[in-house]
C-alpha cells in the first residue's frame, strides 16, 4: 500500500489486510481513498471529527469522533437508532467497540498524530461490562500502535447521575492508560462528583451554562473547581460572548463542524503501483 504517510507500522499492516469492499464475516473495509468503513448487519458506518479548540490560540487540541450511518434512502439509520436497536447487551458492546476502532483508524488515516481523540462510550455499555472497562480496547490500541494516552474516553451525561459506577468505570479506563472525560449539567454537579471521580476533562453543554445566571460567573466557578481538569464548553453555535476563563476549551459549530476524515494519503489502494 504506497501511502505517503508515516503510519504506525501495526496500523499500516492492519489497513493492508482490509478488503476494498464488504466481505462476509469482515466488519471493516477500506474505501479507495484510504478511509475505513464499518459494516454492521447491512448498515455502513463512517466517521466524522469535530475539533476541540483552545480559543486563546485558535487551534485544536484534539477532535471528538461521531458516527455517521451511510445508506440508501429508507435504509438510512441515525446513530441514535442504531445504538437503540441491539436487543442484548453483548451485541451493543460489540457495536460500541467496533465504532471506537473505526474512529481510531480514520483518525490515523487522516494523519492526526499529535492531537487527542475523544471517543464516546455508550451508557448501556457502562452497566453491561461488569469489570475491567478498557481492557479490550487497550488491546486494540496496542495492536494499532496507538499510545492509549492519546485517546480520551468520554462518558455520557447520564453516567454522571451514577457517581459510584462512573468512578469505577473511569478508574478502569485510566488503569489501562486512557484519558477520561465526563459530561456534567452544572458546576454544582461537578462539585459533588469531583471528590470521587477521577476525570481529566469536564464537558458541559453551552445550553446548560446559558440557563444559569450569571452564566459567565457560573463558568468561572466550574473552571475554578476543575484546576486539574480543563473544562470544555460544547455545542457552541455562536462564539462565546466575552472573555473565557483561562484554560477553558470550546467545541461547536462556531469553532468547527464535524467533518469526514481527509486522508493524508496519495494512494491507499492495495496493488496501486
């Protein structure tokens, strides 16, 4: 595969082994441009990435991966419906791990080696896996030659309503070398969680901040509570009005829309001279 890109050797070998079209029994295949698509029981899945930006520099510190379902007309499914479909927890676990592997591969194909990759974990998976969260995905990261500290596992807002489970899950992921992020709905919620929850990033929806008065002071409070864990304000459709507290990061349409990976590859089709 003549790629003009310094991929980790394990990743290059893994990509070389992927077929160029869907094959029975294979959950992943490459497209002609080198990006990777997942096949999930008749639904094709792809990745898009949204930047998480340091507003003082105007540059991304990383990207959050989101799932897109490719399809044809009435066969299209939203990612929400896709994750709601599995009838049993084991099938959901397989889907969740498949999508994280898909995103990791596409992040590498895009040549983004120095930024963080934020990967969401589905809420049902947190309860379905009884122990050692992150062990399987650590083996995936090792097999691809990806340092686990470059990956941030992000838990959903619902998980923050179960502090004991959340703390257990985050300790597991950190034990396996991953960084972790939590979503909260208010500074007060994080104040209650922070003594026992070892998060490295705190994410809060801009709409949740907007409902607090005065919003700027509440954000300053949250930033002060999170000295060792940067705050990320998400879903900002318009730039934050006024100065942001030091160290606060931003995410949303105002700072970059989710986009498909652009391969940093001239040609990744096996057999191309």
